[in-house]
């Protein structure tokens, strides 16, 4: 009987312990902070995207203000005549420019009884590179021109009756002395300027240039039209003798006063239009 009671007591104790264990609440396992991390990642991505967007926008704004790809047209007046420029931005601070010039200036004057009648013909084509060191309007320009400028003048009048040509004196009362001055066809150019026809930020703008065209020593050619007489004999002069004296006079001109005109100052003012 005692054994039976003890057995029942042990079984009852085991049942109570089992029931108590089953009813005891189990602490939940800590969950991973996946949701927090996901939110953090989303926020980080948004910040990065915002920074990239702002940087891209800034770069685009900077590019829009640059020269590259810009194209402009310029109308101007200068010491080279009436001109037109075509400008294209090949880099942010570097433009290439084609310059066309033309025009003429009439010469009609009388000095000490001698009439001077002729023209100064202006015709030149230049290819230039414009460097804008600060990205603004200021530029340094360099290039080369095809220079077809020339001057053609006739001298005649009552005081042509005793003119020294070479080492002799001639009567040109019934003749005209022609002087034609030409320049070297290739002339380098160097100058400074203000204005940027390729600037994408300006539709219309003013432009100016101040530079030098290295045109070299001018060359004078003398010739006569009509009858040239000897002052002493009042008879027509032999053409070969006259040509020899004209050649001597050409040397005097080319080695003398004309050497002062190796450099041609270039000053211009114009208006830019960007396409």
C-alpha cells in the first residue's frame, strides 16, 4: 500500500512539473533589425541620388555656360575694312574663328599742284584661335591671314613738268606716274580682345579687337602712262632708259619710307549674335 502511494506521489509530482513547464511563458527571441537597416539603406540611397542629381545639374549648368559647341556670327568695322566673323567653340575656353574683310578707300587729293587719284583696296581672310583664359569675354587671339590689301595711285598735274625719277629729271606734263603698293600674301596676327560669340549664355554681345598684323615690308612698283619727255631736250624719253630710272626709284621707296609699314595696327568694333 505504501509503495502504491509513493508511486502515485511520484507520478503526480512529474505531472505537476510537466504542466508547470508547459504553462511557463517563453521569452521571445530578439528579431533582427532588418526593417531599420532597410530604412537606413533607402535614406542613404536617397541622399546619394540627391547629391548625384545636384552634381549632374551643376555640371550641366557649367557646360551650358561654356563655349564648346556654340556658334556665333559677328558684323564689325575695323582697320582691315568691313568684316564678318564666324566663330565656333571647339572647347570650353577655346574658339576657332574665320574672319573675312573687304572694302576700299578712295584717294583724291592735290599736293603742290600734283593730283593724286587712286584707291586703297582692302581684302583679307584670316583663320584665328581665340583663347579665353578666365572663361569670360577677355581673349588672346593668334592666327594667320591671306593679305590681298593693296594701294594703286596715279600722280599727274601741271607741276609734273620737272620730276626727279632715279637720278634724272623728266617732264610728265603729258603723262601719269602710277604707284602700286602690295604686301606679302601671308601675314601672321597676334592680339587681345573682348567678347565671345560662342558663349551659350549670351545671345547678343559687343566685341572688340586690338592687335597687330605682321604684313612685312610693302613692295612698290612704278610705271608711267602717256609721253614722258626729257626736261632738257623736250623730246620723248627712250622707254628702256626710263624703266631703268623707275627701277632705281622703286629701290629707294622700298628701302626707305615703306619699311616703316611692316606692322599694321588692327582695331575693330562689332556686334556678336549667337545661334
